[in-house]
């Protein structure tokens, strides 16, 4: 199974909607794919965030009564329809279960009108159902990616302080060439790089070090205009993101904001 075949199946896999054969194929692919495995983790984290943060809206009693009345009418009409169409045969045993399931879907749809209306993440509007902007969502993704890289001991796929080793490593693994710079003289030595996943696509993650701290710089193509670095803090991590030369950059670390600003200024040179 190739990545372009696997990625559209991840949501169905997590929801238990795939058949046995596709489950096995996808699980085998995810175990050995450094691009699709982070996509699965991101989907799990997003589902968890939805379960924990999205408010639950109960359907109005009037709507519930209308649905129940509709179900009773359907149940009463079905034996008569079966009398003429199936010659004395009774309704299928699963018919009521099917109607009940349909009713539950209706209740969820009507009762949760303020939930997600744009999916996947790459199609979010400027503000979503949590009142968060697209940049807020990306910030959460890059912080999660930064934390995962430290917790899972998967900081780098290619370990090198040489930019001429790290940059070519991405050839053939991404559809763009991330800029890699040597900042050792400025106190931010290059550690390596890896593949990661953000904003609904594979991205490059460049890893730098500041004393005992690591800085992850996530890079991917952008169609937007050049924009100066904007800062924010999330979960105790400092973040700076900017757009330049057709690329978007997100730098995240637990270094001080001043150190991160110095790093970005050196990186942009």
C-alpha cells in the first residue's frame, strides 16, 4: 500500500469502518511509514481534543418527539407494505434497529449543529467551531510534534551537524527542498532533521540545539506572501512562525522567547 492510498483510509480505520483486509494492509503500512504514522497520531489527538473540548448539545424535546412519531408511523406502515410486496412475509428483524440507528443519527445531526463543518484540517476556515484560528490549530500541531519528538526519542531521522548532509537527505522524501542553515557560530548548532506531519501534509522538521534545549523548525511550502515572525506561547513552549520565499516556518522550543527570537533572526539571515 502506498502513502497516497493509505492517507484517505486513516479516518475510516480509526472509526472501525474498514474491512478486515484493508485493516491489515493499512496497519502494516503504518508500522513502517514515517510519513503516515504521524498522520494517524494527529488524527487520534484531534479526535481526543474533540471529545474533551467540543460542547454537547442535546436535541430539543420537540425534535425528539417528531422523530419518535415518524418512527412509529414507519413501523406501523411497514407490515402493510410487506403484505403486498412480499406475500404475507413479516418485516426483516433488523428493520427496527436500522430505523433506531437512523433516528440517533438525526438527533446527533440536529442536536450538534455547532460542531465541525469543515474537514479535514487543511480546509478549516479562518475560525472554527472552537473559535480557534487556522494558526492556532497549526500551533497546537507543531507543539505536539515537538513534544512527540522528545518523548519518543525520535528527534532526527538524519543526525548530522553538516547542512550539506541534512539538506540532501530530504531529496525524494518531500516534494520541496527545505532551506537548511548552519548556525553553530551563533550558538545554535544543527542536530539533524526528520520527516513530520502538519497542516494536513508531510513537512520537514529541522532540529537545532541551544545548550540543553532543542528547537524544532517545521518547514513546508506556502502560497502566502512574506510575513514577519509572529510569536505566541502554548503549553509553556515559545513559538515563532513566519513566511518567506514561498515557505512557511514554525519554530518551537522551551528556550526563552529572547533566545528563540535570536535564533529566528539568525536563521532568516
